[in-house]
C-alpha cells in the first residue's frame, strides 16, 4: 500500500467511526467542511507522527494542511 492509499484508508476509518459512510474524494474538504473535527485532526497528527516520523513541534501547523487526502499526501511527500 502506498502512502496515498494509507492516508485514504486512515481518513476513511475516522469517518466510519463517526458514522459517516458517505463517499469522499481525495480532494474533498474534510476538516473545513465539518466532516472531521479537531479531535480527528489530533488523531491524524498522531498517525502522521507514528507512521512517517513527523515532528509537528518543529514546523508550523495549520489544520488546512490535513483538510483533504491529497493535502495530507502532499505533506508526506514534501521534503
């Protein structure tokens, strides 16, 4: 499974836990649209820190950085 698919699966699991079984695309707004909340963003941050060794203490963070599957995948791919 590539990084993009792993992110998509994780986002899907967050949505399903909330009872949201509606489809989503890789470009759909998830946070700003209200489908994911601040606790979900925190879980996403923990996921990224564990899976990809991110240290968000060393970089500025804006929840828009994790608003869509594509934006999260871009964050992972960035140097």
